[in-house]
C-alpha cells in the first residue's frame, strides 16, 4: 500500500477510522476528539503506532479553535461527525437545534475542506440522516460538498454485510475531489456472501424480533419496558454484552484496550464505527486513488 497516504481523523471517537486506514498503510497526521474518556482510549491504543500525534498539537480538543494552517498535508479526511442530532435517540433534531450545536459540526468539517482541498472525504453518520427533515438536511450536505468541487457517493452500509454479528446500518458518504480523474470509478464494496446460517444447526427461526418487556406491580425486575437489545436471560439471570464481546462485534482486534470503566467502554463502542465495513470501503477508496 502506498505509504504516502495520509489522513486526518475528525470526531474520532476511539479511532475506528484510524485503525482501518493504518492497517491499509495510511498515516494519521491529525486527530480531533472532544470527549475526555474517548481521548483516553484513543491515546492508549494509538500512541504505540503514532507517537508523533500525541507529542504535538495534532491531537486537538476543540475543533473550532484549530489553526487550519498548522494541519499537516493529507489525502483523506475521515469524519464520523456527531450523529445524535439526526438519530432516533436524539429525536432527529438536526442542524439548527438551539440547545444542541452538535449538528452544526458538519460545517466545521467544511472549514477543513475549504482550507486543504483533500483528495477524498470519507464521512459516516446514522442512516436516518438521509431522510431527516424530509431529506432537506441530506440535500444541504450534498450541495455544500458538491459546490466545493467534489463528487458525492452515499450508501447505507450494514455491519452484517461484512462478517459482523449485528445489523448496524450506517450512512457512508465518499466524496472525491474533481481533480481525481477516475473518481467516477469508485464503487462501494459488495456485501460478503453468507454461506453458513444458524438455522442450518438449530432449525427454522421463531421469534423474529425482541419485544417489549412488561412491568407488573411496583417492584423492579432488572429489565425495563424498552427494547432490550443488549440484555438477555442466560440460565435465568440477566446477561449483558460485555465490552470484550462488543469490540469483537464491532470488528476491533482482541488486543484493543479500554482504560476506562465498563460503562464508558460500552458507550464508546455504541458510538464507534463497524470496523470491517470501514476497512472494506477504505480499500475501495484507496484503489480508486492509486489507479489515477
């Protein structure tokens, strides 16, 4: 892989983009992440491979205060910009919620684009962004990117299509600078074929969804009346997915470390990208860049 490939990691979380592109031969030259616990996890895992990031101002805490002129040259801008304003959990607030400016962080990304004109933008968000505000939010994003001289490719990508045991659909946006002559040759990766199924062993499926639990009486049972996606009964006891299991489900390596509480680790995994899907998409991006 071309060692001149350099990328920046905005709204980095625990480093899912970094991990994928580093494995493909890329060098991370700048990171932004505001959450102090995510920063701890990020540094714990990436200091050994990229110590220079943490010995300079390249591990930024406030994206609005970054000296854009001081950011090293790079080819790819990666950003999993805040999804809460567009998600169901965030009540689909969007760009202009007065009490929450996280949706406006997209425009901070555009400042980097305007300053550096990178070859590629690789953006990730929740799938609901595509239909938020009757599609107007997504249209604004597309217009802001294309008017800056970029192509715009968007697709809902599922973790389950890339050998991960969860559905986890996310909206991926891959945008090539129009100076990349073969930009139209980019295609999102095809799903990995499924050859083996649990039904081959256990027979036909029965319950196709996890229903609501019901509260009867005033005493707590340890389960609530929301959908219990991460809580199951094993041998008559409540069994939650652990961070060790969660990182495997997200495609992170088994030696990935969480120097934080279990609660924080699970929160970070919930906000992270599906590693296999990011890596497969990044491979297609790099193939397009190297073919020019």
